[in-house]
C-alpha cells in the first residue's frame, strides 16, 4: 500500500464539508501547518475541530476561524484567539470546552477502541451538564464518550515510507494520541526516509495508524508568546 502523497493538497482533498477532524499540537507547537493551509485553500466548511487549542488570530486553526470554515471547536484552551472569542460571543461558533486531561483521555479511548471513560474531572461543574455520572468506591465520576472523527491531521519530525513517525521534543504532545485515534490519519513530516531506516526503539507512532504521509515545507514553527529574561 502506497502511503506517500505529493503534498498537503493531495493528502486532504477528500476532506468534505461538515467533517470532524482532529488536529495535533499544543498551542502552536507541533501543529499540522501544511494541512491547515491546504484546508483554507480548499475552502472546506462546516468543520468540527478537535484540538488542544484554537490557534491564534493569524495562524493555526485561527486561519480556519478567520474564513468561517469551523462550525464547532472541541478544545481545552482557547485564550489566544480574539476571533474565536468574537464568534463565540456572537453565537456563530459552537464550543465544547474540556479539561485537558479529559481531552487527552478521550483521544486515547478512541484509539484503543473504548466507547467511553470515567473521570472525576468536571464533576459538579458546567462540564458535567447533560452527562451521565456514576459512583465508584464512594466517589462520583463523569462518563465521557470517545471521539468520532473522520480524519486526524498530525505533524511529525521524521517519518518513513510505511508511515512510522518520530516526533521531536515537545512537538510530541497530542500528536501520537490523535494519530492513533483518527479513522484516516494524515501525517505531515519534515523528512521522509526509506522503510527500515528509523530505529524501531525511537518510533513514537507505528505506521499501522498512519494512512497518508507527505513531506511538508515552509514550517514557521511560531511561538505564541516569546518571554526572555533581561541580559545581565
């Protein structure tokens, strides 16, 4: 099976309107920049985006928000995006905010084929509204369902022709979980090498989880807020 695609445009071209997509990354670290740009260019609308964050106003998922391509955001942190705030307050955007651990564990449950997980996070808060609770050993837990997504878009440092992936440093974040959870997983990488060249002990995501892979280009790798100490 050939998993190699020429570019982002080819890899995402069958993402249809009203699809649910998972996007790896934490803040702006390790986000699938090329796939997001290709979706903006393609003009796919009505998207439900499952992501740790909503990007910033002019980068990441923020680009999809600017063009009104996102119908719903399922996230745990959205504090850097003024356009996100505007759309939320104006009722133009559906939003489901989750504790970060709940988001991660629901991704993991999806990859493991588990229908739901139980967590104490969110019990007694707005997060629990409309959700089932159960008691275990005298403690109340909230039932959270696994995600149902059509595609997962992830970004890795290096991959091989079979789709095995290595993530670099903190860019590992949500990417392996979402790669495992996607019905169709599309990976963009900085470098593609022949199968067998990667050290098996260094692989973070086995190729069995990856359906498509392409070599990305022009990565900006932005930092949300650069904080440095004064020179002494």
